[in-house]
């Protein structure tokens, strides 16, 4: 009996770094044996240097990591967060991917300025305030030049592609109090991807890695989908 060698590609988000998916990586690596690639895009990481930012370079780094992984594995799973979710989806449209996990994928950047559509309840607003995520974002936001934001918009537009052409089993996970990429983005994506399941996480922000209890919930969802073949409760409005 031949045992398939599994590889997992982890793709972080815009202005982020490996730290965004590090908790999920550590959780899975303790429990399962797999090869992996964990690229970090130029100018990203714990210290940002986006003055010479180029969206094409960010995507090429993700694509190169995919090819490195494909060269030494039989099955490839891709986990993408935010902009990394857009890259993951585009890779799945063009290359062999066996399972795909998209966490708060930033497919529709135009909605970033239409947060009123979320209609957050007072309780949900309070949840977000208690997490004090602004204090974690503020030091990073001052290091993002306008040019880098334009590069983000350009590369998301270019790499969203045709979601209908994603043929692998896909799990979308999105928080209901995500103020950066409203969860409606994933509802629309799930309607387009043929084999998609969508889990909307209650009281969950965009930066899940800073919400410890929600991070554990996400880890378990990803584990069940990738390794345990457990049927997940899912919601598509």
C-alpha cells in the first residue's frame, strides 16, 4: 500500500507575515506528519518595508513555494489567509490542489469601505473593542505607503480569477465581526466555488491569531477538514 505524502502551503495576508498562520501551523504540525512551505512575501514580516512593494513579486513568492512543495509531495493542501486566500484560490484555479482552506479571503477589496453593511449589534461592537485590535494594528499601519495599498488592490483584482474554476474541496472560514474583509465576501465566494463549504464564526475578527479562543476553534475546523474527514456544519446564505 502506497502512503501519499502530504504537503501544506501556508500563505499569509497583506502587510502580515508568517505569524498570522503560525498558530495553525504549530497546531497541525504537532499532530500530523507533512511537508510544508511557508513563504513570506517581499517587504512583509514583523517589520514592514513596503516602499518598493510590487504585488506581482508577492504572488510569485507564493507560486514558487507551491512548485517547491509539488516537487516533493503527492497531495497538496493550501491554506490562505486574507490576501493569501486570494493567492491560494488562484493557485487552485491553475494547478493541482487537493484541498483548499480560505480564511477571510480578501476577494472583494471594494467592501473594505462599506462596513455599514455588517450591521453589527452593540454586543458585537463591544466584542471587537474588548480585543483592542487597533493597538496591534496602529504601529504597522503607519509603515504602509499609498503605493503599497495600490499594489494590493491591483494584485487582488488580477489574481481573483474565476472562482467557478476551483474544482477541489474548499473550506471557507470567516468571522462575523471582521471589519477588514466583511464576511459577505466569503458568502459570495462560496456560491461560486462548486465544492465549497462555508463556516461563519461568531464573535470573530479578521485577525483571528490575536483571539486565542477563536484561533483554537479555527485550528480544529482546519484539522477536521484536512485530516479527519469530519462533516462540518456550514452555512451559505
